């Protein structure tokens, strides 16, 4: 039950964010146009940085769960 209490707000915030970005019909073409003009090196650098953050966070969570006495 505790897990549902964490996952449900995450899903609601994600859905609200997606709705906010995509509720305007002009927004998706604007995003596509921006990505077409974006430098591939910057997009890849952003993906790499985000991946590093995700891996780091996963390692922190796993370390916290493996501590004795918790």
C-alpha cells in the first residue's frame, strides 16, 4: 500500500505535466521543429547527463535498501 501511495502521485504529476505540454495543438509541431534544429551533439550530451543522474539515483536507492537494520 505504501508503494501505491508513492506511485500514484508520480503518475498524476507526470500526466499533468504531459497534459500541460501537449494540450495546445500548436505545441507538438513546435517541439518537433526545435528538435530538428537542435544540434545532435547537445541532444546526446543531454541524454548522457540524464542517464548518469538516473544511474546514480538508482545506486543510491539500492544502497539505502541494502543497509543493515533498515
